[in-house]
C-alpha cells in the first residue's frame, strides 16, 4: 500500500493502483451495484481530458512535457487500456465527481509514469493539470453525450438488420393465408407475410428515430465548468477545446447555445430513453406475437415454428421453449424499467446541475447495449430461422368462420350472419354454407371466397363483376 493525502486526511491506496485517494474513498463510500462505470463513459471522459490537454498546451497553460504525457495517457485509456483501473461503482453520489476523479487520477499516475516517476508521485497532478479548466459538471455530461452517440449508431444498425430479416420473411410468407385475430378472437384472414410486414414497419420507425436522435446529443456544455458560467476557464480555451473534441471523437459536436441550460437540464436523456422505450415496446410486441403463433406444437396456435435452440425442460423430455423471444421480452422490460429510473433522475435535478447523472449513465448505456443485443438475437437466433406450418394455417382458415366477412359486400350483413349461424350449427365450411343456403351458386361462391384475394386491399371491388 502507499499513503496518499487530500484535504480530508490520509488514506492507504494499493501500491499497484493507478487510481488515487479520491477513488479509494469512493470505493469505500459506494459499495452499491457491484458494477463499475460503463467503459464507454470512461473512454469518452478520457477523450475529453485529451482534448482539454491539447487546448491547454496549445494556449500555453500546460508545458509540453505535462501536456503530451496527459495526451498519451488519455489516449491509452480511450483505446481501452488500463480498463481495470476504473473500479468506482456505477451508482454514486456527487454528480459524477468520483468518476471524473477516477479518470483524472489514472491519467495523472500513468502520465507521471511516462515522465519517469512512480505511482503516487504525481509529477502530473490530477486536479491542477488533468482537470485544468474543467469541472465534473461540464466534462461528465459531455462525456455521457459522446458515449451515448457512439453507442446509438451501432444500435440503429442492429435494428436495421432486424428490419431486414423481418422483411425477408415478409417476402417468403407473402402467399400464406392464415387467420387474423383481433382481441385474440378469430378475425378476418391475413397473410403471414402481412404480419411480418407490421413488425418490420414498427422496427423501421425505431431505426429511424434512434438514428436521428443522435443529433440532439451533439450540443455539449464543455467549457461551462461548474454552473455553465465558464468560471475559471479562459475564453480561448472554451472555443478551442470543442474543436479538439470534435477532432478527437469524429463527432460533429457543438458548444451549446446556452451552457447554463445544458449544465442543469438533462431532458435530452429522457428523450433518448423515451425512444429506446418505444423500441423496447415494439420488440416486446414482436416477441409476444412470436410466442403466441408458435405455441403448441400440438395444443397451441402452431402456425409457425421457431428454430429450436436448446432443450426446454428438466422434467418434460422433448419440450422446446421459445427462449429467444422470452429473453427479448426481458430485455424490453429492463429497458422500460431503465426509462423510469432515467425519468426520475432527470426530473430531480436541482438549480444549477443534475446530480443524478450517474444513474442516467448506468441505465441509459445499459439500455442501449441490451436493446442492440436483443434486436440481434431476435434477428439471427430466431426470426431468420422461422418456418411456417402451411397446412395448419390453411386448415384454420378453412374450418373457422373467418372468411365469412368477405361475403358482406355481396350478401349484406343479415344474410352473412345467417351463413355464419348455419355453418356453425351444421359444422360445415362457409363455402358449403353459402351454397347450401342457396345464396350463391357454386361458381360464384368460388369466385367470392377466393383465398388469393382475401387479404388484399380491393377485394371488395365488384367481386362478381362480369369478365
Ligand atoms: O466536481 C466538480 O467539478 C463539481 C461537483 O460536481 C459539484 O458541483 O459539487
């Protein structure tokens, strides 16, 4: 162990650790979730530190040795090195100061090492050098925006892949007529392709929404320091640091019009989370539908078969469960729950900052991660391998009364109701009933009850028109 000091006193820090006394105190203060801060937030914070060091060096506030050492140490962290040096719990009081200090301390010790010093010697100081012209309150929200943007783009691609797989199935099943169901009761026929098209369209909307919302996160408050007023940050630095950050991240970031606003308001995270929730709602609906349609195999709907991924039961040999949709349901529940936590955290900010951003980070980045993985397993471990039970679909259409509504434009409501009553009583098909009752000739009945036209818009256009 080595001894480090701060204004509260002394503390032992493990000799091997790149972190310092602030992080050590945080480890003791927040034994909460057991999860460290998301690695993408750490990487984004490291890029902010690199950008600040570049700006400070260029403007003459940092000497070159110190500046370059910070830049190198920060770049290593941004590239994923020293990942085990960020043990601070994801849930923490203090608006993210512990995370900011964890990054400051690791950069300071690594930079010290690069300059030939030992850990704890602080040739590069975590506060005076690494945190120069910054506050947690501007670097943390900025880093969270960067981390979220970097994760949202791959998420929108993962959702696009799910859309693509759903559309392939839409085309494959375009000719399969099956019962529609409304309120879970037999309704008019649809094609299986049409059911896939409904899911694909919902997912297409999610993809677009998530792709677009990334733009809303590009307004950052870096340079605003503690309260958005920019106290302690030189004017040229405030302008230059954003430029550096743009170059280092490759993202079109802009200084927010009002640094005060972006320092205290977290509504953009509620907005992003709301869109993730909408996507979760859609994934959940698809997973529910797939579980219903594949139920059985003998005593259920049994219209489709999901790929069999693993043995389902320890007591019922041969049973296979819809594990992928079930997992996706749980992903959706988790994302929806995260949205509530994010909403509460965002709405409880007070005066100059939102002190609950650590909870927002924890939930938002996890939700993006989960949603992307959920969309991928749904696409590639389930939807792509779905097959149809064509005979079952046809049998359900033929032996239910769901084709009867297509008689309405020809026979009207009352006679169609008679056909339904008769078919039910005599246990015959609708086709048979309409003939038995003498409402249509055999030839006309075949024309009107043409299964190829059933689920097409325009099926009511003069069904008995003369050729
Ligand atoms: O850590 C800081 O820079 C500021 C802190 O978040 C605070 O506002 O108390």
